[in-house]
């Protein structure tokens, strides 16, 4: 097998459907200000560990719904400086927050999108205020009300070293991965999840307060059940779609996976109409009122787990070797990208963090070749820029050192 990159499949930005042409960061992590211009299909970011490579990928990930590839709080990504004095805690440089903006290509049209954090004071008691941070979205110089709008302009898939053990970590991590899959196909999914979390939080607060208002609890339980069943149905639809796609588009190198939803509500929807499942959900919440504060064993879409099976061996992913789990993950990632391109006509931009860390040369080069077949742009990080030197003039190479980024020639 030829382990070299098949660069004949690669094109510059004049022929791709999804790409960033320009990226600007303000007060983001270690970058007080950074502007990068891109004109290739592959962008390689090199530098030592801790230099800020992943910070650039994280900034790009904030151009989609959610909290980015690190699942960070808004305040965590703001630039800070350790002052050489008696202070032992970080001091924020700019109290007005951070910003990320980009000029993007989508199906040969160009758009300007951006996101930032605004800080404001909110009065919570007499003579007492609290600083509130909220994320704002701007598309073509117009402020929009919802993060969901970003999904109409850009789709992103990322792979990070932390995801290598996805099938060995907590169900919450797999649930987040599952919902990212759904986001790609259904931009309203984030709104459903946000609404569910808000209503569920209110329900728990009332139970914790001990000031039980049955009418209010009934109303919240009805909302939780309705939104929850809609979330479960969306998850089922997209996982079924992805499984069907993988079954009919078997890869020649990366193993075929079958994805399963392990959740009471999702399983019930296989056999019962939605209205029946909603009623069951409401009754379950009613019966959990006393026990939910003492244990975490309740029924609901916030308990759902995502399982994967190595189809050829019929072995659950969590029982596979580390290498097999990585290959399964990349197989799912490739299938996501291909499936999205097939169903929506626009492939996602790929953010590939330290791809070479746990892959041999054959698998790494095979994955790059397959990514190259997609009509999209990909960002890769590495500590050794020569790992991707075979990309030649089909890629842009950037070196990151001392909080600055310089384009270099290979």
C-alpha cells in the first residue's frame, strides 16, 4: 500500500464548498490579537506543546453552536496575563471579553460571521450587582438572536486527542458527541437542548427548595417530556441515517461501526407513538420527585448513552484495543462528513488536533487522503511540521512560537 499523500486529489480554495479565508482573534486564550489569511485546502499548524495550536482550533470551533471543542465556559477563554508581582492569580487584560470572526466560503458564496462575549452588570439585590457574560453572534454585520443561525453558514467536525478514549469515558462525553452529530443535520437541536436544560433546572430547583407547587411542577414536567421526546426522536433519526449511510458506504481501510442509542425514551420510540412516550415520561418525572435529589438513576434523555460496535468483530468499542477505538472514531468522523455532504450538499470543515499522535503512517496517510476527497478545508496541528511535508504546495504551513504565528515554506 502506498503510504504517501495522494496530493492529486487536493485543490485550492477556488474549488471547495466549505472553507475559512480569514480568521481574526481578539483576546482569545494566548492571543491578544491574531489575524490569519488562508488560501489552501489544508492548513497545518505546527509548534511545541502548549504553544497555542489547539487554541486556534478552539477559536474556529466557537463559530458553531455550543461551547467549542474544549466545552469551555465563556470566561475561561479570555486572554489573561500573569503579572510579575505579588498577585498569584490571572489578571484579565480586557474586561469586555473576547471575539472570533471569520470570512468564510460556503458553496462559492462568501460570508462574514463572528461571535463575541459581552459583559454587563445585573442587579440581583439592593446595592448588589453581578457581572453577566453572554455570547453574541454576528452574521454579515448583523447581530442575530440565536447561535443556531451559525449552522446555516458553517458546519464543523473536530477530532482531539481527548476523544481517543471516547468509548471509555463518561456517558456525558458520549452524549455530547452524539448531540454534535445531530447538530450537523438539524440546526434546531441546540435550541431544544438549551430549552430542556433550562426547564429541567427549574424543576430541580423547586424540588430542592422544598416549596412544592404542584401546578408549577406539573407544567414543567409536561414541558420536559415534550421537549425530551423531540430530542430523543431527533437523535434516533440522525443515528439511523448515519448507520444506514455507513452500511452502504463501507470504507476499505477504517472499520465499519454500528451506533446504538442506550436510553429508555429512545428505545420506547421504537415501539410506541410519541404521545404515549410523553405520557410515560411525565409519569416517570412525577414518581422521581422524591428520589431524584438522593440518587441519579432517573429515566430521561439526559441519561442516554451512545454505544458503538466494531461490526466486523461484533465487539463493543469499549472492549476494543486503543488502536481499534481510534480507528472506529475516525471511521465515524469520516462517515459524518460524507453523510452530511451527501444529504445537505455542503461538507463540514474538519479540525484535526494532533492526528499523528496515535496513528501509524499508513493509517494517518490513508485518513488524509480520504479527507482530501471531501470538497472542504481541513486544519491539522502537529509538533513536527515535517509529518505533513508531503502535502507540499497543496497546504499552508504555519509555525507558532511565543504567542505569534508565522507562515513558513516547506
